[in-house]
């Protein structure tokens, strides 16, 4: 039996700071958590993982004031702002 899991998409929706991303990420870049792990900056993935883990096990992570699931990478010179979206697909 195949287990249903949400497909998790991470999209860069903004940037806090004026410096460019050291990994070369830009606003609008999108990453599929299951298929693009090596493409996403490890620092951003480190921050994203608790949100993803909560979602994969049916929990509700903290949400921004607009109700969306968002987080920032930890780079103090360029904090990329990510949004997490779910797609209910079979993996």
C-alpha cells in the first residue's frame, strides 16, 4: 500500500538585506523538497526541516500573519524569505 504524503514546495518570495545570496538563489526560485535537496542551500534546508517534519506528520507549523507558512534562511547579510506550499500528491 502506498502512503500519501504531501508534496512540499519551497519558493523564495523575498529577501531581507541588500547582499546577494552566497548560493546564488533568487526571488522566484522554487524547490521540490523530495527532488531538489542538493540544490537548496544547506543553511536554508536546516531551517526548513522542522516545518517540513511537522507537515509530514500531520501537524500545523507556525504561520505568518497572512496565514502562509514562511521562514527565512539564517544568512544575516541576505535572509531569503521562503514560503512552503503543499500539494497532496502521491510521492
